[in-house]
């Protein structure tokens, strides 16, 4: 995944393959978290408090939105900061 991130800005086939590798890695990581949560849910008791795991999406949405806004408005520094934060 790290090598793909380094090469993502490359033009041509290398950039396309790198972007594809990063996408596949992200799907793999997300699937791993989903499977882990399903396994942990097997050990829940009826009296356990409710979990709010959906709140973890907010930082990703803010950083992703910052990257999109920065690239649309032409602020390369803002785009780089959102990229590094993600």
C-alpha cells in the first residue's frame, strides 16, 4: 500500500496500477475491520452498552472533503495537508 501511495502521482500505467493497488489495499483493510467487528459481536452480552462506531467516519469525511475542496479551489497546500492527515 505504501509503495502504491508513493507512485500514485506517476503518469501512465504506473500511476494507474498504483491507484488500483491502493484501492484494493483499502478494501482489504476495511474488510478486515468488518470481520473483526463481527467476531467481537459474538461475545456481546445482552446488557452491554450500545457502541457508536459510526462516529469514526467523521474524521475521514472531513479530511476527504478537505482534499476535494483543496483540489477544486487550487490550494495545493491544503490538498497536501489533507492527504497527509488521511
